[in-house]
C-alpha cells in the first residue's frame, strides 16, 4: 500500500508478510511440480507440502494427518458442517459462513449478550439430545469479542458424559472458527477443547484463499469436493504447495510474535480508544470490555453517518471499516450489531478500527487525531 | 527448475510464466485489500478482480457474470455436477474428478473407443428421458485424445428439441472440462456448444488452485460453499485477487500464442514420436492418431517396466510420467488404459510424454536420444 495511507482494517485483510512471500516464491516458477508426480523434484515438492502441514498442525497442537487444506476459512467452515446431518447450535453474531452453513441443518441460533459474548450456559440450554454440532467462533470479527471456548467445551464434554450414561449414541462435535483470533490468541486445540478448528492464512499476513480445517480423528468428515483423492480423500484437487508453505510460514510468524504483538496492539488500541472517548464522551464502545481482541476497536458515534465517515477519513488517508467487509457492500445493517441490541442510530454511526502489523505508535496517534477532527467536522455540519 | 533437467510432464503441472507472476505480485503485499471493503484502494482491487473475470470470460466467448472463480478444476467440476440431481452420462476415460462427481448421481458411464475417443452416437444412446447432465472432457489428460465436443453438443441440442416436442420438461446440460485442452484448442463456449465449461490456471502456466466454472445463464447452479455471498452467492469466500489476475494473464497468453505454440509442439511431438517408433517399431502409441493434443505423446513399450523407466530417465535428467499424476501415486493401473483395452503388459510399459513451454528443439531431441538409450538398456537387461 501507499506509505501515506494509515490502514485500520486489519480484520478485513492483511498485507502478505515479506517473509511469507519469500517462502512461497520458489514454488511458483521453479519448484512448480505436481506433488503427485513420481520424480525427485516433485517428491521434494510433496515433502515441503507435508512439512508445511506438519508445521501448521504443530502450531495448533495437532497432527498433520488431522488437517485438511482448503481454499480459505469459508470452505473450511462448510466442510466442518458436512460432518453432521442433524441439529446444530450456533449464535446470532456468527460470521455469515457459519450462519449459512447452519441454515442447511435443523438449527438453534442462540443470542449473544450485549457485548457479543456467547455464554456457555446459553449454549448448554440450546443443546438437545439430537444436537450433533456446536459452532462458536473464537473471536467475533466485528466486535472482537473473545468467546469462552473452554467453558463451552466443558458444556459439550458434560453433554457427552450424559449421553454415555443415558445410552444416547449421537455424537456431538464442537467447532470453532479461529480465523479472527489466531494472530493474537493461543489456539492449541487440546487446550481449547474443540473437535474442529478453522483458520486461514489471509488474516495472518499470508496468502488469500488458503485455509485449513483441523478435525480430531473421531470426527467423520464428508468430502464436499471429490476427485483425485488428495487430502486423504477429504478434499480433492492438485495441492497448493506455494499457498500452503506460505500459510505455514505465516502461522509460524504469528505464533512466534503473538505475545509481543498482542501486547503492543493492546496498548495502541487502548490509547486510541481513550483518546476517542475523551473527545466524544457520548461515543459507545462495543464488544466485551475485557475479553476482546487486542487490536480491535468497535466504536459508535451517535448522529454520525459512518458510511460518509469512511470516505471523509479516506480523503485524509485513513482506511477504516463500518463493519465486516463481507457485509459492508450490501447496504444492510450488520446482523451482529442488531444481535447485540445496538440502536439503529448507533449502528449507523459505527466504525470498526482494527490494528495490526501496519500500525505504529506514530500512525495510530495521527489516525486518532484525524478521526477526532473529522467526527467533529461532521458533528458541526449536522448540528448547523 | 534446474536448467539441466528436461521436463516432459507439462500435462501434470506447468511452471508459472514470469509475466503471470509479474501480474500477480502487486496483489500480495501492496494491493492486498479485501475487495468487499469500501475505500478506494479496495474498490480498485475489486475493479481489477472484475476486470480479470471479464478478460477470462472474453477469452472463452462468455460474459463475466456467467463465471464462478473456484479453487481449481476439481472444485469447478463438482460445482457443475451440483447443478443437477438426476441421471448423468459420462465416459470411462474421464478424470477422477468427473467420475467421482458422477458417482454421486444415478449415472451411465459409456465406453470410449480404442483411441480414447467418446463418439457422439455412444453418448446419444446413453441419454435417457431423465438425463440431466452429460460431461465429457475436451481432451483426455492421459492420452491427449480430443473429443468431438461439437458433435456431442449437436446430440444434446437434438435431445432438447425432442423433449420440447414430447413435453418432457427435464433440462439437459452439457459440461466439458477443458483444463487439459485450453492451451492448445480454441474454447469459445458458443462454438463448442456447451452449457458449462471448466478450466484452470495451473495447466496454462498460471497459479495452482485457481480455476473457474462457466455456466450459461439458463443453468441453475447450487452453491457448495456458502457464506458471505461472493460470486453471486454461488461460491462464498474472500476473493483471490492475485490468483484471478494471474489466471486472466495466463489465459490471455495462452490464447495469444495458441496457434504458434500448438504448431510448434506438434512438430516437436511428431519428431519425438517418429524417432521413438523408428528405434522401437514394436512400441504402441495410444490416443487418437489425428484428434490429439499437439504436445501429447502416450507410448507403450512391451516388456518395459515404466515405473523403473521413470527413475532411469530421471537419473539422466529427463522427467516423464507413467500416467496421470493424480493416479500415479496409487500403485494401480490407469483406469484410462484399462478403458481403451490396452493389455496389462503394454499398460505397465507406458510413458506419457507431454511437451510445453519448456520444450525446445534441442532438449526434445536430447530427451529422445536419452529415452532410446535407456529403453535399449532396459531391453538388454531384461533379455539377458
């Protein structure tokens, strides 16, 4: 991007890290072989592909043969839902991919609280004897709220024990989409207590359209894309060696710098939030006050037209979002903001500011000043 | 790849063209935006994405809004089959992706002839009043045989007229996987007479895991991957701007150089074939003698173990295939060779030599000499 732009939309897309690009580059024109070919250079491409999968698996505390490489998080989520045919439980603040996949099943959509949190006891109440899948994202992509995944996992563990005792043989799985959280939160699958986990590379400075589904060995996935039998028959198609190697590098970097980066972003975000609230005490910060992604700030200004604001800020070189990029182009109010009961006025005045690698002390402070100036200008204009 | 290697496996994978890489490169780290974001740099990424789709569409004589970008040919084929629920017709020499997708339907698998050709009248006989889809690849990936797509299209057109007259309202679609042919054959969808067409970038010196499905506007596709509603709701997931721009560049280059390149490869292939047959008159060339991809040579040597041969040739720097890379690693005989009735002995002595951009007069001649030497050595060894 141009150096005179300040990017505050890391939740929508991230620039590829130079080290990721360097890792991928050999596999485009030089080591381009089909990993299923028999000669040594192709066997080497296969080896690098498998090594990348091992590295991805290791970073989430899993085994390589429990991972399916997909074309991004959406395909991974759809594949997770393919594991079941019966009743599913998810929440009204989930990503469209989860809600759309759930719509293909008998489902219960539970309500998040006003912070966008999905309490474990709400999930507990929604689970029926025939429920086969619970899917709750690790962190919400609009609000940044981090969900109590371990507590929900306990609920599901308890449900399994109950079924065991009562002789109910219906399996129940717990899936989490960790795409939005993996850069800032430890995603060890055993510690989270999930059965399936979705992540993608495009949100962690890796290539777009590369993701994975991890599924514990007891989960029976049903392939959506059949053919040559790649990925243990679970997802056919010639393997994306470059993309997978890049994904592995991106996750390595994310894991390595997670603590440092999330501390750094939290300080920047807290300062930005404090400055904006000091300037506009009537502004409302959404998302959980404590359990929230470090770089995430969702803030609503009463009587402000956020869509106009995006363009005013862009004219000053600051790129922000009104909400999820996936919904942003549709001219409809965010289902997440409706779900947490934000008033229409506040919803329409909402900005999502998400910090990341491109954020520095200097450019975040500058952005803060520009946002304050532009919001003031808009207040003056509308109150005239 | 190393310059001292001679690559004769272009049907398995192709090295990315430097011009394709140059077209993609800006979209990794610089113009990395989510095309659904509202600010100008993201709108520009969207514009480039749509422009790439227009360019892809134009190259096959279609409209951009009839195209769905997928993660490669296999997903595209699966999506094509999702358009129907009823009876499908395909042939016993088709790619595993087509055969696997067909296996999910009531199906008739017709037999190709000894050249791997699927005659239109064989398709005609297999079509029932309730048939909804016929899928025949433009060119076979193992033999290179080019199918009579236009004649089959006429059969389907005739079937439609018959149904119209008889009041049978079941729609019937014709799908072709042109992945293996598009680099060498004009793929104008109107001239081919198909309703759906699959191509991918990885076979035409573009990025892997990028493909498309073209479907005429009267075809009702059913999405396999649901979520944010990208690709007109037919295939959700954040768009792969870099990959799609690269795909468009690759297809542009393929279209531009198609005539020149296919003439060039045909001369090289014919010379290679003539040299090998002159040295081994008992060798058998499979695939149609006339209707065959220009760079394709499938040749079988009686009493030769082709798998050993692949490694002997590799030791001399020549990379060849025994068959399709997709089946090659499975230790089973190619279903294509069984389908055309090749004896087990010949099937086990089969090499697939596929020429392409990396082939020159010089290295093809050198490869020819090395193949002759190594086959002779193997004959000597086994007849001792």
